C-alpha cells in the first residue's frame, strides 16, 4: 500500500538555521523513494540536457565573448599544454601578455582540465564546459535543500531557475561570470553545511569553492563573497554565542583554505592590474552600468522590449530611444526573467503570507533585496553607499552584474516557497492569495502597457504582455492544482509538473536567441582547422625555418569582432588583441584598445603615427590584413610604403618590407628618455641596427654611441615562457629581443644570471661580450612577482603609523572602444553576420552612440 505524504508540519531547526518537514521529523523512507532527491536530481539533469541540447548538439554555439575571447583562451591553453609548454605567457596578442595574471585566462579554472584532455577543444566542447557550470550549480542548490530536508520539488525548482533564469541564461557568453556564479552556488551550499553541522571537512570544501570563485575575480565573485559573509553573519546573529562558538574552527579552516587558493593568483592579478590600462571607475562611470528600473518588468514579462524576438527592434532601456548616452549596457544585460511560477511564488505566498520573513530564509530575503538595490545602481542612493563603503565595488563599472545573484537568490527563495506550500496542512490557495495574485497580474499588465505607451511601442508590447498573463495564469492554476497532489503518487506528479511547466516556460522565454546562440560558422576563423583564406595566407607568410631570427608580427586591422584573438588559436603574433587588460606601456606606445573589431578603432599615437614608423619596424610588424585599402585607415602612408601582396575574401594583406627580425645583435647603445619619446614621438637620430636605446647605463661600462657589428644570431628555441638564442659576435654588444619588457622575465648568459635591460622603449636587451654565447630568457612569475612586491614595499613612502601596502594607482584611460558602428555588440544592434545568420535585412543606421566592449563584463 502506498503511504501518503500527509501531516507535514514546519518546525524550527536552530542548528540548521532553517526549517524541516515531518510529522516531528524527516520524510519517511517510502516518501524518499517516491519523491526523493534522487528522482529530483534525475529530473533536473533531464531538463538540463533538453534545454541545453541546441548547444550540446552543435546546432548553435554561444557567441560573442564566449568565442571571440574565451574560445581563443581555451585553445591557447590546449595548444600550450599539448606542445609541452607553459601557458603562463602569450606572445600572440598585444606584443606579449602575462596570462598567469590575467583573470580571464581561465588558467585557474576547470577549463585547464578540458585543455589538458583535448588538444583542440571544439565549439561544442567549450559550450558544454560552460553549460556544465550551470548543471553543477543547480545540483549544489538541490543539496542545500536536501540538507534541510526541504521538499524535493522546491529543490528541483531552485535548480532549474538557477541554471536557466535571469542572467544565467541571458549572459551565458560571459564565461568567467558563469563560472563565478556556479562556484558561488557550490560555496553557498558548503558554507551552509559548515554552519549547520560544524563540520571541518565542509569548512575546508567551502573555503576551496569560495577560493575558486574568487581566483579569477569579477564582480559576480565579489558580490558572491559578500553574500557568503552575510549568510555567516546572519547565522551568528540568529544563533547567538553557541552558533558563533561552533562555527569558529570550521570558519577558520575555510578562511585558510580559501586564502591558500587565491593568494598567489590575486597577487599576480593585482600587480598586473597596476601595470595595465584599467580605468578609473568613479561613481558616475560605474553608475552608467546600472540596471534601469524599467528592466525589472522583465522579471514578469519575459520579452517586453523585444530582446528575443528578431522581428522586433529592441526598444527598452539602453536603446537610442531611451537615455542611451547615460547607460552603457547591452540589451541582454537587462533581462531578469526567471519564470512565471518562481516570480509568482515570491508574491503569492511569499508576500501575501509573509513567508519571505521566515526565520530560515529571512537573511536571504534581505540579501535578495540588497542585490536588487545594487543592480539598479544610480537610481537609488544605496549604490553610493555600496560604492564608498564596500571594498572592491569601486573596481568594477557595472552594478547590473548583480542580476546574476538576483537569479540565484530568487531561485532559492522561490524553491523555499514551494516547500512551504507542500508543508502546510492545507495546501490550497486562500482568498488572500488569489487577491494578491490578481492584483499582481493587473498591476504588471498596466505598468508594462504604460511604459510601452510612453515610448510609443504599445503595439510591440501587446504580444509579450498577453503571453506573460498566460504564463502567470498557468502558474496560478498549477499552485491551485498542487493541493490535490499530496497523496499516493501525488508527490511524483508534483515533481514532474514543476519540472515540466518551469522548463517549458524558461525554454520558451529564455531559450536560444541572438544573444546566446548563433550559427557556429560565423566563428569559423577561430577553429584551428579553418580553411579561411586570410588565416592561411598569414600562417604561410609568417612561417620561418628552424633557427631563424625572424618571427614576424601581423596586425588584423578590424576584420570583425571574432578576429582580434585569432592569433591565440593559430599561433601567429598579433600586435593588437581583445582584452580589457593590456600592459599600459605597450598600449600607450602602440595605441592598442581593448579590441579592434573595426578599422576605425585603430588609434595611432605619437610614437606609432603610421605603419611607416620606427616602432612598427622594431615590432617586426610585417603583415597587415585590412578590410579596407590601407590608405583609407592610415592617411600618412605614401606610395610604396607598404606592398599589397594578397587579396582575400576579408580584404587586403599588405607587407611592411622594413620590419626587423625578432632577435638582433646591436653593437652600440645610446641613453634615451622613453617617457618623453612616447609623448613627443621623436626618436634619436641613430640607426637601430647600430645602437640600442636604453633608459639606464648598461652594467658593463662601454662607450656610448653607435657601433657597426657583425654577428650570427640563431634562435634555438622560441616558446611561450622560454626563448633560447645563440649569438656569435666579433665584438661586445647587445642581444636585443623585440618582445615587450616585463619585470617577471629573467635572463641567463651561458648559465649565469644577467640583467634584462629595457630597450627601444618597449623591448628587452642583454649585454654580452665578444665570442659565442647562449642567452636564455625565462618567464618566472613567482620569483618576479615577489621581487616586484618587495620592491614596492621597500620603496613605498610610509607615513607614521602606516604599515599597509598602498593600493595601486588607477589609470585615467577608460576602456571604451571608440567609433562603434563596426563593433558587433548587442549595444549597438545586430552585426551584419548575425543579421545574415538570422535571415534579417540590413540594419538601420544608429547615430550618436558610443559602444563599450562586452569584455568589460569581466
């Protein structure tokens, strides 16, 4: 005989800071078999596979940053590991960059496992890796519910909403933030278990998960850390001294483990950030990334502004018809829909019965409200307080990133509401609930129509409002029907209904769209096996025989959003790239921006005023691929300065015949002021092949001045973090490596440590005597970082009573991609490739807009 699930009561459980079901205890064994967490977990995995199938099948791929930036990063990792190299430095972008210190390099994420296992991760493999984070995070929330013995249907609802609601669905292309969200969910569960059980093992695991959340820092990780702190503080406040005493030792273990995980990577990131072009994010600038309050309507009306419908031009906040010059967000960043049933549960019975203030979840309700306040940023005075008083907030420019945490906390709260409904003696909705629900429906419909009418978009809003009313009505009917599902196989039916209805809702309203799913062929250039003509031409031109001193650089001059990091996939060295963090020294001299999606984004500098300049030659910039004739970009060029050597589908390939080899031997030297040169653009009148410019006298005193010298230079090995050179010279001089200077590189001459001199503004030189020598350059980030830290501590002026390390100064340059009509960002409308893949016509021109790279999400 089937034993019914009847008579559940809700009783306080101080040790768990939550609630448990039972008549006096947990679910009985039969109930666990019928509607337990094993079944719920299987249901969630099935929903995950079903909703992720468009990506898992390879029919579509996660676009934009997931491809243009992170696909290239993972491919670089795989290429480095499978060739026996270290991935800690890359020569392929921005003249060289310390990958080990870049928070977007994915080195300290599970992506390293994918890269180690697969020599060439496919789009589908990387997409599956990204989506697996959502699966892991959802399962972690189910474990959180299970630890409290809350109803499995509530845990299932929380898992589905976490994985496919709000920004988890709409911003899946921001791979780093998706990873931070997943590790937040895992750390949240383990932190709660640590507090509930006083477990040292749970504390260690919680610290490890929190460390992985923070090891590649972004704003989602920062806010997640504050939520975890809030959970711990709330536990102490509710449990008093016994709770504090029981959690001290596990909490200390968590703190130590977390610190061990993050200490060195965060040191690297901190030192790197100080040397980059990172912006000074003041309160006004940060506020421009706020979530407009009208976007909160999308929590109930999924596609109110046409973000998903390709037949509707997006008309919500951040579009030209609103305050486009005040807010810098892409249209997908304002989408916070997490399902009609979950949203309804927060109102009915969450507010209608006051269950959001239950002791077990009161702190989460408060944190949820704080995340909403944080997200809307400049529209409330609260953000100014967050900005000034919460450490780390002033390092990020977009309050709207809190939408990730709004979705996660909303998932837990809505799941708890469903648990309470199943725990009540009388499950059905009361008259009060129906009044709240009807009032919500009327209020939302009226507000949505009012907003659309004010924007002159009433006709476009009618369909999404009508659909929202249908989904909300279905959710109300489901809540009413659950009252009949308490006996026999009712709990099983409840699980299936919750999974089916919520999955259908989120699949329809948060499913694949132009923000999250595009045709893989758009990004063919990022496949290692691509037959793209331009890539093939560049790979053929840059190939060199073994031992050659040449390693020519290329410049991909605005070939499209997906091109700037292509060098990380194909192994050639690009002077530019795609990353919000670039070494300022190189950026100031060469004119790099965070991306080069369009040729109008190429900004020349006094030291690099044209492709015919000394710095271009020293860089070894030999080939430029441009979609336009080069003279339309560089107006200073004269006939014959560059040679057109190929014409491809993407455009033109030019050669700079004056480009110098990567490694040179130079006999003489001359003292120079590099900062003054970058400002004035004037080089000393000296042949760069006869004298190297130095900013300090060389260690072995030799007369200043040019020297003609002959030498034989052979590159024995050129790898990511190791460069070995053999030089035979008849006179003393300098081995010049035209790679960007960085303090974490070390050099040896014949096995003896030698000083790396900063040469020709940006590059490296080592002094050698006459004869045959082996010069070895090695990237040593641990030794270099601690040496740099020691130097900063010992040289920093310390006021009386001050004993802390000063924060690095902020640079003034904003990370704004100028121009913008050629950047295929959702902020500026759909790109030509996207529109073609969707079968749309040409885009209408948009004027008066600045575009911000979507890499700023990280």
